[in-house]
C-alpha cells in the first residue's frame, strides 16, 4: 500500500503462495542539510533460515529508491531484529551504522522527574 504520492507506504513480503512473511513501512525523509533518503521502518519479519526475506526487502528498497531518484536508503530497526547473518548481508549491500537514537520517557505534566 502506497500513498498517492508514492513517498510513503506499507509493504508486505509474500512468498509464491501469497503467505506474508514480513511487513515494513517506508517514507521519504528530507532532513536539513542532507539528501532525501528512503527510510524503511517498522520492520517485522518471521525468522526463516537464510537471508531470503532481508534480500527481498533490500531489492524492494533499491528499486523504489531508484524509481524515486533517491541517493540513499536508511534502515531503522531494533537491534534485536538483526541477526548475525543479516548484518553480513547488510554490510555486503553497503549499509553501515550511521547514527544512534537515544530515547527517554517524559514524565506527565506536574509529575516530579525521576531521580537516578
């Protein structure tokens, strides 16, 4: 499913029988001072032997980035989502760790911040 402008959507990775083995979202991100990037997020895949699903995701992302004339692709995934074999495929495909996201909870208004 893509939006009307094809710059965001949700994709299901299916096998020949039509069974869904993975789902992810994508969008075009235009950050200040950077080229536009195809960002792949919300990745959820079944764990199957080998790297077939990851390779299918990378083919889709490459094809879409080329079609939209985007110079780069960013994969945003949980650390636990990448197995050792996936890391090797990603590195061989030109992906490298780019940034780290730090997240903190914000206390509700009027609550005292946690001490620690």
